[in-house]
C-alpha cells in the first residue's frame, strides 16, 4: 500500500486536511471493512493528488480558460471509484462492497467513463465550469460546509458569498442545459428540451401533463430536469449522483451528518477548524452518552412492565424487554448481529460481545468505524431508536424514511430509505398511496402498482442487505389534488415503522 503524499506547502497541506476525510468517507462505503476502506482511500488519494499536481489546477475566479477537470474533492472521489474498478479488474474485488461490484460490472458504471456526450449531465456541467465556481458549488451544496467556512477557504468575501452562490447555481444550470441539448437523443426527447428548460426555471411554472409522463419514463430527461430545477432542494442529490455514481446518496448523507456533528460540538469555530476528526468523535461520544442515559430509563420502565406480564408460550425465552431496549437505545452505534430466527418477530440482541454472528448476518459491516446510516443497500449499522408502544406488540424490524425530494404541478420525485434489523438476500417494499398517486419511473428497484398499493422489488445489484443495514430507491410519480405521504409500509410482508 503506497504512503500518502507529503504536502509541498501550507496551501497543499490545507487541501490535504480538507480532502482526506471526504476520500476516506467514500472509500469506507465502497469496501467491506474499515481496514480495506483505509487501504482504498490511501491508494486513491495518492493517485488523485499525483494527477492534480500534474495538471497544475489553481482555483482562481474570473474570466479565462475553464478548468479541464473537476474540483479537488470530486476529482479525488472519482479516483476512489476508478481505483475500486482497478481492484475489481485485478482480482481484488472481494475487498469491495458486493453491491459496488455488481454496479461496476453493469452498464451504469460505463456511463461515467464512456463517450463524453453520454456521461451524466451533472458531471459534464460541473467540469465545464471555472474551477473556483465549481468548488464553491460543491463545498456548499454537497459537503454542506457553512458559507463563512467556504468563503475563507476560497478567499471570497463572507458578506457576498450567498449572492455568489446563487450566481454559481445559475451558471451550473446553464452548463447543464447546454450539456443536455448537446446529448444525442431521440426525436421525442428533442421535442421536450425547450419546454423542459422553461418549466424548470420557476417553482410557479406549470408542467404540462405530457411532459410529466415523459419525465416518468425517460431517465435521460429526468436527470436533466433534476439539474435544471434549482428549487425544491434536489440539487445536492443531482450533483452527487451525477459525479460520484454508486453510493452518491449515501456519501451525501454522511457528509451532512458529519457537518451536523461538527456544528453541534458547541465551541465557536468548530466547524471551520482543519483536522475535524477528533471533534466529530467527541460529538459522537456525546450522542452515545445520551443514548445510554435514555436506555437506562427505558430499562427501568420495561423491567417493571415485564415483571407484571403473565408468563406463557412466548416463543424464544431470550427475547426479553430489556434486551430490546438495549438494542433500541442507540441508533448510531453498531451492535453484534443477532442469530437469524425464522419465527422471531424481532431480532434478539446478544448478551455477550463474544457471540458469533450468523452466516446470514455476517454479510453486513457491523465493525465499520463510521456508523452513519447510508442509503443504496450499504450495510451501515442503523436501528430504530424507539421501543414498542405496547409491551405485548413485537417491535418492528424495519423503519422507513419517505422523503419528497421535489414536487411540481402534477408530478413529484421521492426517495425511500428502509433500515432493516435483519440481513436480507432479497427484498420487497410495499406501501399504499392516500390520494391516487401513480408511480412512473423507478430506479434501484423494480415497480408494480395495483390501485393504490405499490410494491418495489430489489434490483439485481442490491438484493443483499446486511443486518442493521439500509436500502434506498427513488421514483418519479404523478399526482392530482393532494400528494400526502403514503402509509402501510411493509418489508417482505412485515410492517415497518415510519420516521
């Protein structure tokens, strides 16, 4: 494994500190464990910094030649993805996340390295911007850094950086529109290009029904719409998915959580200091201590409830209320995977740390150092934070987070993330709409709709989910009158709690 490069000056040292945490976070998503994550991050960081030095890219705002490459952080994240692809090609794919291996061998991965005009619109739009403009957009939208921090790192005026960010968003939109128009497309897509540009400019613009139906079935135009529609909060996801590819949403979630932890440390300027990793660990320690305190209270209440319950045929004797409370006490820390049980309604946590996980549960990654939940079928440790409402009811083994990413006159885009306590070798997520909504296009899952009931099935590359892991998929839909949150979520037929 190569050694990390040595910074050549103070400016490069600051860049190293800023970029290493991002590279390690994405590399950890791409691998099967913390050690291999560090190995992949080191190799990719070394390769990426060598290429950046050779290019001699300097982030300077103003007129002049556009950057021939991505800004520093997305360039290094691309190096992680390319290094992972190299591992797969060289026979070291067993070190990678199984879902990533499937993705690398699919047609989706080829889009990021194939003909330039076939690459994602967001990737082409970002590359076509001035380096400092693109860096401002990425740091503010994806890395979720506070604007004063971004201003200091890019040498901008903190008093005007919000206005500059709005201008940069507009520049990105223009570049993406040009990239979309330049993309080879069929006659139907070409006929909608000008209309798509018009209706995405304003949140008050009405989207014709035929365009909504087209967006629900055309991946290429839907991707362009996500980049062109600056309102609605979907720009960070469009940027990350278009540039990073696999694991983009999971990476975005990790960076946002890391930013929240740093901002919540409680010391002035904590979010702006370089070398934030100790502060992040301190924030997590506080979360853990608070979780343990809450667990103590839950244990006392549940112990009283259990002592008053009649004893009878309860299935597995080890499924006591205090065990469930321990499993529910902390939703950010990995726990030992329980032994799989075909009859148990909820997982039975281990009482001793020496218990060996079952072969099914071992597909997850309970020993990962970063316990942040992550979408797209990766196996971060996430458990429900609340106990059952009644002592006689089994605790749900899954939790659903339904997020409405954006909405327009008669259409919308949504993302569903499901956290599961049990390891899965295949999955089906079902729910019911309240207002007659119809699902059009779905990604990272197959879709079947019967009336108001929708069933999403696993794709070939994300069937396996580790115990205490998450799976994520998204879709485009249409609505009329109301667009309320759906209900009655189930995972493989078992009812799920909702966030």
